[in-house]
C-alpha cells in the first residue's frame, strides 16, 4: 500500500466530520480559505489572505482533522508524517490494539453494570 493510500485512509477515519468552513488555520501556521464560496468576510480579510504567503485559496470548503490534541487543515501536509507513523504502529500492532479496545470496553461495561438504579 502506498503512503498516499495510507494518508487517504487515515484522513477518512480521523477527519472532523461536519466541520468545514471558509477558512481554517492549521496548527503549523498555514491557512486555507475558500474565496469563491459565497462566504461572509470581514472588511479586508480576503485581501489580507491573498497577500499572506502562508495562505492558500482553494475551490471548496476547508476541512480539518484532529488527532493527538492538535487541529490540522486537511489540505496541509504537515500532519502526514505523524499520521503515517500512527498508521504503521496501529497496523503492525493490530492484535494488541484490538485487545486494548476489548479490555477498555469490558471495563466500561463493568462500570455501567455497577451503577445501581432505582426504578
Ligand atoms: Zn499544517
């Protein structure tokens, strides 16, 4: 499997669904914005973005992806290296990862079942 395919799969799994907009600022400092999407802009905002060397105008609403507590723009590539490391870790440790999820689920179910409810 190519790295591009791994990124595509990672993005599909971890992207922030339903969170798109006219402008998103990536944690690395890059900005992606959609100047032609019929969005409302502050006075001078679009002109400022057009002059900003870290800003990229795209033809669609800008999406985000969040993992390890950081928010990234889907269009940015700064998160790809880390995503590939996580992807490779998860794939090379799939049995322990599944065992971990099962143990957490078992613990959570035991916690729920321990709650006494008066009906
Ligand atoms: Zn970035």
